[in-house]
């Protein structure tokens, strides 16, 4: 179960120079196999506790509204103990700074957003997995800070800066009894919930943005700015940063997708269970929001009369540019994965993902010239033909196809619309090249 550099030469094609001449003459190529496919939702996705996290809201004209919020604890830096700012410390200001990791934004980063910070009410532990559908770990009545605006530039990097109210910050500054060590500190200050879900958006002029942030970046942290003694303009202002990493720090995303809030009707119908609409368009969104269930039902017909040797078996899926939209705010994902399905409808690896030799031919990268993704699953198809695996179907997901990273669904926020199974120009195609052994 899952939850547990490309080169120009096509290594997936079996060269004629290493085939028997009679086999070359007997090779068959066909791309007329029937395909059934439709969009389905994920239940939820694990949000891994690492430094790269998303934050923002987006009113997508095709996929509807999505809000991605952030839970994060913070710590005493380098696990230091007995922190004291002095008996005469006075707060000047405080803020949260989050540094953007990648400028591959989802949506329009020029849209002003309302960022709100709330106090967490549960001391989460770093040894537990948290999921993107969790919503109960903060106190909605305890607003710690708010900022409405766009990203700014700081030390050459895009950042978001959210001021924190003086009551909360001063309590940290002036109560050294809670700064003895990280255990005492985090039992007192359990962490922050940051969200943009209250931002008013619309698909025409204010689509909003979801950005990827690096919580381990040197700029990222919760800052206190203070002076010792009576504050004054001529006095030194000191800075102390609580990082979003360190001892027992937990960080994860909450994802809320409201596909019926402005989403395309073809998407809405499929999310509500109408599988027939997959003939008109297939909708994939990252962060564990949607995937595509796909079946090639009559594969064993190829071996009804003769055994065959599969040279190549490609599944080709194409972007429907009319449904996807041409806006630069929504770039197709750079990679996708095609996974097999087991008897309980769970995701499992295809055989082509399991060895480095087969994976070198597997594919899954976006071809921007032809606006398509190609998956070579010849090993998996041959296994089905030989009776080693039942033909139960496949899943298309937005994920890195490398088996080391495929289980992750929380690290890619892109989306794309693929051609439906009845699309004249963009329907998915299964193309198989094989040699029948007519004398066996």
C-alpha cells in the first residue's frame, strides 16, 4: 500500500536491432482500446511534518473555492533554556514572517489577501500524523493578528508579514517562568493557526493565491522586537526570533475544497457521483483533493487466442485547454503518477514503478509541446496478460511518480483538466505494441 533527468532518446522502445527478425515483422500496434474514467474525491491526505507548507485561498473559475490553512508550533531556538529578556523589557512590536519557497503560485499573487492568526488550543505532538481535513485545533475567539495585503520583498525574498497583537507578545516577553525549556514553553504557547479563509474572492477580478512557504528559511519565524528600559526612539531595539522548527515542532496544512462554490458543472456532477460525466472532462487537483479513476476493461482480449509479448504499453492523457483555461495563473503540474488499483480499491504501485530499469521508461512528466502526459506501463500490462494481476483499474493522481515520493499528496497544489473519454481531440488513449506468438 502506498501510505506506508529525462533524456531525448526514448528508451521505452525495444530496438529492432535486438529483436528476432520474424518478431519484428509480426509486431502489432493498436490504440483503439476502450477507456472509462471519471473524477473522484480523496477522503483526506496526510500532511507531513516538514518545512514546506502551503497557505492561501483561491477562487478558481474551474475548480471552485479552496482554502489552505496552516497549523504550526514554534520553539525556543536551538533548544535553549532559561530565556529572559530582562526585568525591564518592553515590547515595541511583534510579527510573524513566512518566506516563500517557490514562485510557482496557484492563482494570482497580486490579489490582496486577509491573513488571520489564531492561538492553537492543543499541544500537538510531532510523532503523530495529522490530516488535511482536521479543523479543531484552534480557538476561533482568540484572534492574535491580522493583515490584509500582498506579499512583500525582504532580503531578496517574497514574504508575508503578519503583525501580532501586543497582549499576546508581551505575555511571552515578560513571563520568563514559561521560558525555562521547550516543554514548559510549548505547554503554555501551543502554536498558531494561520488562515486566509475570510478573504472575499471572485473568479473574475480577485482569484486569490495559494503559495508554498519554507518554514525553515532563515527569515521565517515569530519575532519579538523590544527595548530594555523606557522605550524611546534613540534606544536600541532588540530582536528575538522563535523559529517554526526545532524541538517537538508540528506543522501541517488544513485543506477545504468547495467545488460547488463556482466550480465547473462537470466537476460538480462527478464529485456528486455522476460517473458518466467523465466522458466530457477529468479534473485533477493536488493537495489530496481529487484523483481520476480509470479503467481499460478488455485487456485480456489480447490474449484470448494467443500469448503475447508486450513491447510497449502507453497511456496518453491530454490537457483539455478549453476546460483548463489558458490563464498563466494555473499551470499544469510538472509530474503526475499512474497507480494500479487492488481488490479493495486501494492505490498500489504499478510494476513499472518498482524497479529503476522499468521506472526509467515509465514517464509521467508533462510534455508542454504536446500538452500531454505519457505513462509506459508495459510491465504492468504484461503481468495482467499473464494472469499475475487482475485488471482492476488505475488511478491518476498529482504526485511525484517516483515510488519514494508518490505517497505524498500534500506537497503539490497544482491542478489540471484532462480530456474526457469522449473528447474528439483530447480523449485518453491506450496504445499497445505487442508480438503475438501464434504457434504457442
